[in-house]
C-alpha cells in the first residue's frame, strides 16, 4: 500500500501536469488531452503519466507524439509549480481504458440482445 505522501504527490502531479498540458499543447494540433492517472516510482524520481486523448487515431498519434516531443518543457514547468526535492522524469503513455470499457459494454449489450426474453 502506498504511503499518504506518495498518494498526495501523485494527485498533485496529476493536477499540475494536466494544467500544463491544457495550457501548453494546442487542442487544434493534438485533440483534447486529459491526464487520467500518474504512476509514480517509490523514490519519486520517475513518473508515468497516463493520458486519454479524445479524437480519431491520427489525432491520438499526433497527441502522444507532441507530448513526447514537449516532455522536457512540460517537466520543467511542472518542476517550477511543484516543490519537490527531485522533479520526476516524466514518461507519457496512452490510456485506452475508456475504449476497452466501451468495448466490454458493447459486448454485454450484444449478448443481452441475443438472449431470448424471459
């Protein structure tokens, strides 16, 4: 189980990284990007930022590419906003949990339609 400090740092990073992305990455270029979660290492020196990108496959690809290209600048802005001994090294990963959830719901709905009424 994570310590209270670890959880608080994760939530703080999630909020600040989201603010920086909303401010710095243009929506027209990369669709709508939201930070869904932050995975933080035990020593707080590296963080995996899970992002959801609303848009088609091309917009998602451009969005994750622009995040990876702007990683150092985003990391620097977050480092100035969040006071920690070490600013975590950010790594961006596409979070497809919403799409997987929608697919599971569609499968359940299809099964329910194929069952005879009771």
